[in-house]
C-alpha cells in the first residue's frame, strides 16, 4: 500500500512538505500513529525541521473528505492536495487498513491525536446535544427556512421561498425563482428566499409536494409522460425488451418502502439513462444505443453508484468504531 503524506498546516508554504510512502506490510495491521511518527521524523530530519520542528504529541493525522462526503478516489484525486474538502481526524489507535485505502492522501495536522474511544465519545456528545436541541425547539416549515426556536417563545422573522424546490438532472432551483439555478448543494442552499414573514411550525393541510422533479416540469408545459407500470415493463420484456426492466421496477418499489420517493428514483434513472446514451457508441461508431441496451447500461451504472455510496458509508463507520 502506498500513501501520500502531506504537511500543509502552516501559513508559510515554504514549510510545506509531501512524501510518497510505501507502507511496510507489518504496519498495515498497526495503528495510524506509527505513520504519524514516521512522517514527523522525516520532516524533522530535513532542513524544514530545523525551522519548524514538529512534536508527535502535538500532531494528528487527517483525511481530506470531499464536499460530496465521498472517500477520496485513490486513482484520481489523492495526490491533488489542492482539492477543497474537509479534514477528518484519524484516531491514533485506528488500524491502518481499516481507515486508509491505497494511494490515499493523508495530512499531518497540528493538535493532539485522539483515540477511537475519545472520537466516539465526542460524536455521541454531539448527537446528544442535537437531540436535546431538537426536543426543546421547533422547526419552521416554510420552504428554504432553516430557523429553529425554543418551544413556547414567539417565532422569529422568516425569509423563505414561496414554492417547492426543483431537482432536475444536475440542476437545483426553487420553483418560485427558476432564474436562480445551482449545480452544487451548498450553492443551492445559499439561494436567498423571495418572501418574508414570520416562522411557523404548522403545516398547511393538503400542502402539496415538498419537491418537484422532471415529471412535474413536463406536466407544467403539457408534456407529461406516463410512467410504465410493471405490466408494461413485463410486456416490453416479452417483446424483446431489456431484462433490466423488472429488476428496476422491483428496486423502485423497495426504495419507496425505505423512504426514497418514486419520483426521485425515476428522476435519477432518467438522468443515468441520458448519461449512458450520450456516452455510448454502437458497433458502427455511431452515438446512441437501443432502448433495451440503454436500460441495461443504466441499470449497471445505477448499481455502481449505489455500491459506491454504500462503500462510503462503510468507510465512515470504520473510522468511528
């Protein structure tokens, strides 16, 4: 296993240092603190250490997590230490193979290391704090308002959106402000409200949908497309259609049972179908695929994305155990 070890926690870039390290096999089942000690020893042995000596007990290791909260792609981004992201501390007693992947970018950061138990305790304290806050406060139900206030006290002033958000392919915007589109979640949440008033925690009866998708946009312009039923999928399959159709229908149903709206599932699937359709060439070198092939490719791509998301969750769980 190889890792890239960086020291950048200093305003003076002349004091920064990066190392590419091949980890000995005997280290792989050992604690991350061994890697930290090696990095600090190497840094202090250089001329940089004479100017800026590092002390092991005052340092810790961290991984840079992207804004999408994905574990870094070891084949693409790990040696690009200029990428923006959030530094997540690694426990000093965490096993290296449990928390690091081959070619991960690891950072030496000022501040004492913490053990797995200490990190888990801090995490639990934060969970308890949030639970207490949730129990003692109420949330505004206006679109786009994040205000909470203590129960029994007057609600604060509110700046919100008049109608639900729209998530269509990669675009995110409020249906009341269609001219302000965002393609990043943080940018979307930063779009200011178009209405002012007083917060409320009382939802309107028959308040309608909480978000809109591509189907809603097509309906708005009179181009609604009826979703296929499972009978339609099976008929398509009998006529030579893709064997992926019934699989997707079952997945759609299961996802709905665990809280993923069918409209959201359809929106994501349509986006993936468009991606694989645009990027695929047939045997003659012409762009495009047949409907059955497109559905099969989209199914495999959706499976790959779901697997990546599950692996990211698993990696995060390993870090806090």
